[in-house]
C-alpha cells in the first residue's frame, strides 16, 4: 500500500512506503512551526517527493523543517540519528491522517497549560452554525484533493 500526502495547494506531493511511530511534540519550536499547540508528526520509511520539493528551514543545529514554498503548509521534520537520516511528516499532510494516530507525546514540559482540557471546550451551538451556513456555502476551496485523480495535472493552483 502506498501512502500519499502533500501540502494544501498541491505544489509539494509525496508518497511513502510505510509509516513508523506517530507523536505529538509540545516543544516551542513545533508550536511555532505549526502555528499550533503542538506538532503532530509521524516517521516515514521510503519517502519520495512526487511533485515539487519543500523549502527547508534549519530550526536548530540538529534539525530542518520542510514546508511548501507556495502555501506554507508544514511538511517535514528532518534530522540525523546515529548517522541515519530520519524524516517525519506532518500527520495532517497525509491524504489519510487516520493512518497515524499519535502513540506518544514528547517534550511535555512545554505543553500549554490548557491542553489537557481542550476536549471540554464546547462546540459551536446549532444557532450559531445556522447563522454561518450561507457563509460556509459560499466558500470555493482551493485545497488540493486528498486523493488526487487524473484531474491532478491541473494542480497546483498557485
């Protein structure tokens, strides 16, 4: 089974032979790189870029982070371990993120104080959702399809 993924605009696409361990990292660098509460990452085996190549930023002396140079989607976390190159991809960049449920949290000392109670934050109420229906209905997405078809040759829309 080939596992595929890419950025939101379609300029960078990849496939991997298999996935290793999935984690969520609470370090401040991952928070900044993802613009979120944590960085969701999964180790890859046999990564191949099938369209484009990410731009990379050396976030430290040990690691580089890959991202789409067109749309900014975070894509990779790359480092060497015992002289072995390791590439982790952002779980959300997979066409099927359900393939990579996180099994461990790392760098918990940087976990944001409210993280443990996020599941208690209420959903938007039905009345608010109804008010937004016209707005949501007017949205035309430029998001690259998760499972590209023959029409994929028309991407990216950049």
